C-alpha cells in the first residue's frame, strides 16, 4: 500500500502548500483516519492520545470546508461560521496558532475568546467580523448573554478535549452553547475518554458519527520512556531536580502548587539555569510572555502546575519531570504528553520520596505504566544520560528590591515643589508636620472646611488649624472621647 499524503487524502492544494511552508508534509495516523470523513462533512468522534496530531486533524477540514464548500456571503459582525471550544485559554491560543496559517490561505479570520483578560479586544474583533472563533465556554457564553455574539450561522462546531471540559464542570455550559448552534451543522468531538458525561454530549449532538481511535501501537506517544527516580530526602531531591534541569534541551518541570512553581523557577534562575513559570496566578500577558520565552528557546526550562498539562504544544520538549507526582493518573498522562509529540521521542521522570512510593505505584498502575523505580544520586549514570550536555551557566540578573509602600520618592518637578513646600512648613515648636490628624472630627462644623484647607497655609493633608496631632490635643479633648 502506497504511503498516504495530505494530497491523496483530499486536502485542497492551497492547504497542502500552507502545511508544506510549515514543514508539515506527512500526516499522522489520526489525520489519515479522520480526514476522509471530516472533509466529506460527516460528524466524527475522535479518540486520540495527547500529542497524536488531533489539532491539525480538525483544523484542516474546518478551513477547507469553510473556505470552499461552505463559503459564501459577506462576513457578518458577531456571527462566525466556525466554532472551536477548548477547556483552557492556553489550549485555545494553541489551536488558534495552528488554525491561523491555514485560514489565511482562504482569507478567513480567526480570533480567540477566553476569560482572564478584558473583553474589549474580543468584542472589537467580533464587531469587525470573524469567520472562526476559538473559545473557552465561560467567556463565550458571557458574550452571548450580552448579545455581542450569535451562533445561528455556525456551520462547523468542534469540541476539543471534551473530557477535560467535563472535569472542569463545563458540560452544562457546553450543552447550552451547542443548543444555540444550528442542528444541521457538522460537529466534531475529540476526547481521550467518554466518561463524566461526555457520552451524553455524543448521543445528543452527533448524528451518525464515525468513531476514529488511534491505538497505542500506532501512536507517537509510544516513543515515550518513563523513569521513576527515588531519592531519600527533600534536600537530595532539590539537588536532583537542579541537575536534571541543567541540560541544553527543552524540559518541563511540574509542581502541584502555584507557589512552589514560582519558587522553583526563581531558584533555578538564581542558580544559573534560566527558567520561567506557568500557573494560574499569572495574568494573560505574563503567561504569553513566559510561553514565548520557552517556545522561542530563550529559556529552556518551564516550571508549571497542571494548567500547562493541556494545550501547551511546544516542539522538541525532550524531558518532562514530575517534581511533585500528580494526584491522579489522568493528570500524569496529560503532563507526560508534553513530550514525545509530533512523532518525536521523549523521556518522563517522576521523582519519588520514600513516603510517596505506595501512592505513586497505585497511580502508575491506573495509568498502565510499567516502570521499575531506581534509587539515584546526582551523579548516577541514569541521571547524567538524561541531562546530556550541561548548558552554560547564565549569570542571573540582579534582584531589585521592591520599594516598601509609602517610601518611594518621585523625582518629578511637581513632586519636588511639593516636598519643598512641606519642608518649609513647621509646627510652632519648629518640628516638621507629622502627617494627617489621627483624630476624626465629631461633626461637620468642627475643624476647617475643605475650602479652608485649600486656602490656608497648609493643605487638606497637613496638620493645620483644627487638626492637631495626638500630642498637641488638649487633655480635655482626650478625656471627652469615649473609651
């Protein structure tokens, strides 16, 4: 049997050219399986492992059909024709990055919609008219309720990582969104599993769907090698992590908490290994900046919580390290799926303390991972083999001390004039005014009015007439206050 190509699978020439420009010339198994049906307009249920190439598997038919068979009419404000739903903004951003070069071949506009950022840019894009929206469910429904987005023109709807949306509790929102799309449109659903209510979505919204599943034998993820490294104490664990992070290739280190992810990235950077963090406490611009630094190669170490286990697709991640073993086996598989992507090989290391052995063994059993734990040190051959060439030491930038609240000084001309005026004002005893009055007047008639404060020798913040400090207040006034 001859080797399948995108062209022989029916992908239009314009998209074949766009794929070739990106260096994508050979389809993966899930693309070979699904493209004939998706290009023909059939509903499809795809079950592919993380890193199996499913994003292209649904991006190609969406653009091909919206740009040709379903094309027509003027672009309408707030009424896209293609919709992709994703569980996280990271995944939505990655999907849009895959879709956009393909969409440009047909002059289709793609935009992302997700929470955590102001909606202004998203609303502007909708008003100017877009063809394909890649969105998280929460923000999408918000814009629908505001009558800024309508789904009555949707021709193709795609649900990516539906099982993760179920885990996050999004299925009721997803159901309402799908109900708002036309019943006759094409729908593609991709999910690793069909539990937690995903099967109900399939039964309600997919019509005569074709099931496609890539088994482990054909999946690129089979090139992943798993290791469990045992170490005796938290201090030896810290040294082991630093050693594993010191190589020249890209590596992702997973932590359970946001605080620990931030701290580890800072500690590695201070030890000469540049690292960035990715977790839920970062703003979207901070996330984008850190991901760009990692994906561009300016930084080779990303320290993340499980927020990065979905949707972060960076090529050539050679090593994933579970610094903190995850709580359940699904998280282990999705974390590990950041390596061995797009047909490449990769290694996964889980670091285990003595008290974690039992729980880790149960987790790996559920994940169907067979691996023999190995007791190691920083100089063990197993460790050094994964480190490879050690990256050069990078001198960390000096840590700038943050100014304490209230101690910063502006150097502007206006600020200098104000300081000079304050220095010139003294109390009768010759000392400088200490600040606001610590007492609050008992009524509007007691003390100067705001106009008096502005016209007098002191401003409303200073201690002028009627606003004596505690040490200046007469004893009778102090005695009259209730205690």
